C-alpha cells in the first residue's frame, strides 16, 4: 500500500469528480474522511443533472 502524500488523493478525487460531473472544483467539498479511504463529498449543483451525470458515467477520463 502506498504512503499518504499530503492530501494528493483528495485533490485527485475532486478533480475526477469535477470532470465526471461537469461541475467546478469549488462546488465540491470533502466533508468527511480527509485521512480515510472512505470519503463523503458535498457537491453543489442541479440534482437532476448530477444524477444524470452519475448514471451515464462510463469511467473514462475526461
């Protein structure tokens, strides 16, 4: 297992979610789990659009 790197994974997760959900990085907040594998994120945006983006996400990088 790789050692933690000063929140690099959290930044990478926000970047991934931002691209996948077509929202600004500023609209994504890590609310729980900064040092844990399990994360809880708050994402601002239109719920219907977010649900649609999640449903159609195919895992490919943006």
